[in-house]
C-alpha cells in the first residue's frame, strides 16, 4: 500500500514527446485496450511504465509516490512543521487514500516552509532523531520490532525524500492525496 499524490495543475516543461512513443501510443488507448495489449506483450507494458516514469521525472509536479512506510513519517514531519498552513482536515486527509485536495496556495506555502526547515537543519535533526530511535529498538530475527510499543520505528525519514516532496509541492499546482 502506498500514497499517490497527483498534481492538480503541475508545471509542465517542454517535453520531447517523440522520446516517449510507447507511452503516447498506450495512453491514447482506453484502459481495457491497454491491459489487453500488455497481456499480449509484457515488453510493451515494461516500456510503457519506464517511459511514464522518465516523463514524470521531467515534470516533478505531476506525481509523487511513497509507500506507507515512507509516507507516514514524511507526513508526520509535514504536519508538525506546517501546522500553521494545514487545517486539521488537511492533516487528517493525509492519512487516507481518499483524494484529499491540498490547494495550490497551501502547497506553495508548504514547499517554502519545508525548504526553510531543510536549510536551517530542522529536517536533518528530525532525520537523525528517527534514525537513532530506529537503531535503539530491539529487533527480531527478521528485522521487525520485538515490542509492539516500538512499531513506529519501522517508519523511516530522510531529508532527500523530503526534498523530493518539496519539489513536488512547489510544482504541483496543488495536489490530491490518493
């Protein structure tokens, strides 16, 4: 399970559409037609998703994804640091895949504020605290936590992941959390 964030009005750079022939061909198909084509040709499916990822990388405001492990701690930091920007409804909405909308104004303010927290060392201190906590808990032979009270030690946080989120926020034009 993960959290997929989609930009509402993302900044779109000039894309050389000729560089994404499979993506363009398959995107023009309806869903059922595309799935049928993928079933026939797994290489087509792989190429489609590879081109889709590359195209999104060129436009970081279109899409941001984090699996549940990475999202929980990232969103925790965002809620702590942006509690004067986000409403309680926004903060709660980030915990579910129900397409909660964060407005463009809020996304821009979040990006600026979070970048300030990277620049002033707050984000790095949070990363260090999370890492120290994760390393301090007792683990079982599979790497899971031994004590139920330490379950949240499974959620990592890195400044580099936060930085990707900041870029997404600043270029998304607002976003939905799904």
